[in-house]
């Protein structure tokens, strides 16, 4: 399933490379990551990685369509 992860601050490109399965896009001072999440374990793993990288995850949601 396709997911969107919204981080409430700009994420430097080097830090975004920590998430190779996600595409990062800067939007209005935030960074939005898009990507396919395979299952619940994968989702929790990604959430843990955001936390370990100290990236403030403001929102996370499944998407019905492809991102812009």
C-alpha cells in the first residue's frame, strides 16, 4: 500500500537517503516522504527509523492514488 509520511521540518538530502524505499519531496517547509509499505512490520520499522533519526513525524497516512 502507498503511504505518505509528513515530517514537520526540512530534511537534508543526506538524511533522506536513510529511507531508500521512500521518495522525499520538500513542500512548504516540510518534507513529505512517499513509498510503498509492504506490511505492518515494514510500517513500524519505518516509523522507528524516523524516531531514531530524530525526524518529527507530523502525519502518516495511506494514499489511494499516486503522489504528485
